[in-house]
C-alpha cells in the first residue's frame, strides 16, 4: 500500500511530549546552514523591501512590462498621472443626490453624502484600480481609507454608481463609509506590497502600512534588499547563494507552487495573516471560499465576486498542471497570445479550431449579429467561434468589469433546465429558449449527457435524502477537484447518522489541507470523548488553518478531560486562532466566530460582546443574531431572543431553519398557537427535515387540531419510515382516539423494526385488550 503522506504529523499528534523533546535537537542539527552557504540564508526573514525602482536597471524588460500593468496601477497617490476621472466640476446624480468632482490647489475633491447621510466635502488621496473602472479613496478617522461607490468608467469616460438599483442607507454595511467599503480590511492586502493591516480590534482603529503603494516586484518575489546587495557586487565576486538571495523562489516552480503564489490575491478567501511571502501552504495564509450557495452556482460556476482561484481549481487544466503563466505574462499580466491562438498552444487546431467542433460562423462570414431587444449589438458574427465564448462564460462585477470563469467547462444547457444554472449558449442566444440550446447541443454532439458533480451538490443544498450516499462518495473520491470534495463534505454536514460521521473521520487524514480543514470545521457533534480522540491529532497538523480550526472545535471540551500534552498543544493552537480572528475582527464573521468560541469556553459575557459587535458591523449579518438569540435563551432572556429571531425571519422569510428556532422558542413560552404558525412554515419549507413535522404534530395535538396533527406526524414518518419516535407518536395518537387498528399497525411496525424497544410490545398488549 502507498505510504500515507500525513503519517508523520499524525504520529506527532499522538506521541508524548518527551519524544518531541528528544527529536528537537536532531531537527536543529539537520537544519543547520551548510558551511558553503553564508549565514542569514533565510532571506524572507532577513531582507528588507526596497521597491520596484531598485529592480529597473537590471531587469528593464520586466520592469517596462510591469510599469504599464494593472498591478502597477492597482493603487496610487491621486495626482495628474494616476487620476483617470473627470474632476473638472463634473456632476453625477444618483437617486436625487448630486455629487460634484473638482480640483483645488492641485488636490482632488468630491462633494457628496457622508456618514450621516448629509452632503459634505471629502478629499480624495488615492486612486484604486485602473481599467475598466477606477475608484477613489478618502481618509477617515481611525486610520481608515474608504472606497467611494461612484466610480469612473474608463472605457465610456463617465461616472457611474456601483449600486444602481437602490440607494443604500447610511447604516447599511455596504454604504461607502462603513466596513463593506473599507480599504484597510476589504482590499488593501492585494493592492499594495508588504501590506501590514495593523488592526487594533479593541480600539477599532487601523495603523496600516506598506512598503510600496502598488503591487510591485516584491509582491511576488518577496523583500529584495539582499538580492540587490548581491547584484551590486562584481559579477566574479558574487557568492553562490540560493535563489540569487531573493526571498521567494519564482523560478523552476511546479504548477501548484506557482498557482499558490498567485492565489492569495486572486481568490475569495478569509486571510489568517498578513501575506509574509513564504507560507508553506496556501492555508497557512488563508482559507478559500468553498462552492457554497450565494457564492457559486451549484455546478461551480462563478456567481458572486469570487475571483479566479476557486474556479481554476475545478478545471482539468489545473489537474493537468497548466499554470497561470501558460496563458498570462507574469509581468504585464496580459495574455501571451490573442484569441484562439492562446488555446491552440495545447489544443490542436485541426480538431478544435474548426466549424466541425464549434458549429459557429467565423469572423468575416456573412451573417447577422445577435442583438438585444432594444436593437443593440451584443455579439458580432464570429463571436461563437472563439473558445472563450463557449468554455469561459463570465459575469460583470462592479457594474462593468467582465470576468471570465476559469473553470473551463463544457456548455450544459441540460443543467440549466434541471438546476437553474447558467450556460454559455443562453448567454449569447438571448432570443432563444434553453430547450433550443439543448436541442442544438444534442444535434451536434449527441444525446449522451455526462454526470456532473453539480447535480450532487445541488441535491445536497436541498437536503434531499437520496443525495446522502452520493455526497459521501464525492467527498471521498480523490479523482474530483479538491474544492469540490471539500464542498461535498460541507454539504454532508447537514445530514446526520453514522455514515456521515464515518466519512468525516476518514477524511481527517486526507492528503489535502482544504479537505482536512473542512472536515474539522464541519465535524458533526457527537460523543465528546470520541471528538477528543479524533480532533487531538489535528492540533499538530502542519497547516495553520487545520490546527486552529481543531482548537476552535475542541473549545467546548473541558480542559480537564484533555491529556496534558494535548492541553498544551490546544492552548498553543487556540492562541493562533485568537490572533487570526482578532486580526480580522473588523468583519462580522470573525466577531461571530469569537462569539461562538467564548460560548464554548463558557464566557457568556465576552460571547455577547462579540455577537453584538458583529451585528453593529453589519446589521444584516443574521448568524450573529441567531446565535445571540440562542445565548439569550439559555440565559432565560427569551424576550431579547424572540426579538432577534423575529428580525431575521422578517428580513428573510425563506429562512425556514430560523422559523423553526422561533417556533420552538414560542413553544417553550407556551404560546402554542403562535408556535405552530412558524413550525408550519418551517415544515413546509424544509419537507425533508422530518423532526420539524414531528414537533409540529406534537404541538398540534396539544391545541386539539387532530387532523393537522395526524397529517404532520404522517409526513414525518414518510421521510423516515423506520424512526421509532414517529412510530411511537402515531401509535399513541391513534390509541388515545380509540383507533385501535391504526394503532396496532404502528405498534407492529415499531416492534418489527426495533424489537429492543419495550414500548412496542407493551402497546401491542394494551391494544389487544382495548381493541376487543
């Protein structure tokens, strides 16, 4: 059998501290510098950042490419070289509010609504982005830089608003003076070099610093002082140093290593640390967003602004070691070839760049362009012959920024019909129904339709019982993309049972850190002793995101139940978790995580503080409201709990889980008539959650609505025909109403399915006596 790649760290998580101490001297001996290498070889630790200008003389070709790139202009001081927008007393009106852009004494200003909703003058200090749009940054107290939502359309030379559909209220998280438009937390680390966020979560202030305001050479190559010093030596006098004294290796990388170099900025992720340019694993730096609802369509296509990494991880190109530089020049960021020539580097033109493959007219052929209902040309003749049109359908973000999907998928109009996901055919052929696209595909390529993991994930999102086995298989199948497996595991957590728990336990030892991290984060609740046994080794995981997630998951286990070595490692990993969450405590999600942590640690006061702060940051962040309501309920503060839950269900009437929680709270208060309203909605919205229908049936019995009670209990049993609670409840229901034949049927089913349950035999005895 092949050796398990995680054996080493798994053993390290189990053996005693004494053995670790014995190993340490050997480790240090093995990692002493070679006598032929100069001291201070770890340039990532010792070198300083010197700026891109220091690279120009020796690397002029690369510098010239970079100087015109989006990286170079990712951010800049606002001046005549960087500002693209019209500041000649230009005006822009948005829902009756007029903003004016102007200059004074060489500086740039905007007169617009401020934090209190009242008009005021604001000085613009920095540009943010370049093309197709440019935003502008305005300083605020507490070290904040805020992104103005009125942006400059660089292509059409006009001002436009990022949120055109409705005005945002000043207390909305997305309003431009609030956290949703805060540069320090939302944008900074990917638009500047050597960014140190410097957030003080207790004072709620920033001391953000950078070495270079734009994305410079050292953003990828790391701090360059040692390399510059080495390069300035006479050529014959330069010592043989590793990687020419550069802090980050960028040559001779594997495809995965190069992609991970780009991933910190080209991914939707939760960052755990400043980008220190030499993380061993991407998950030492951040946790990528899974293919979750609201971020991706069920088949993995981009939905929200998720950037490139999560898409590319799904592709066959990623699986076959295609890397970013195979398509993009790493210094100019431009594509290295135009049109189909880019794809024909690997795909044979005789097979793929011909009408027999794409079935579309090429540029120059006679034909009519595709037009909108208003008559505007959407797609010129020849567009459909471009590989990108069919295999990289994109979406507009920030209003006008079109970004192609990098999962490189086949068009699947059949999935549009079955799952509601988009497809490339319908994107162009706006005047045709999806069935027309599906018929065309069948005519060209045949009727066969390949299974797609999106069908499993879609069923998992809907909690369909038949998806359980498929999700288990998908989560454990290493032939599927890692992000797909991790997403399947996340969806699997919504199901219960031994099969689910066994799958989670199995993948805790997976070779991929994202799968391990997801398994730890979503591990179903179970016996504390069993959880302790499973999670303790994960505290020793070599990847930060995994071990800190293990610490958070173990927080509810009393420390006295942990062996001494486990407790020490738990405290260490917990400190890492706290640093990561406090670093990002300007986000509601991190405050929510801290609230959950302190609930598990038994510190209700701190938990409440963090939940309240999460809601203050984003009043629509409902998870914090729900968990705060649960905390209040445990404290007997049901009035406060009810108020929070009602806020959530009012804002989100389709959040049936929350309606269920509110219904249970009202039942606890003995307000049964109100309770059954919310439980009824929850049962209708989550028909596969049999326990909701069961609880609804019990409540309906108490208020003498027998027909409805019977119907609810029967629905619960139809979902789980062998559930002993449901069989028992229906047997009792019929016995109390003298319906002995029906009662006998339920009792017999209970006895047959669960002979170990004494109640079944006892009910049959009573029924035999009463039934005659």
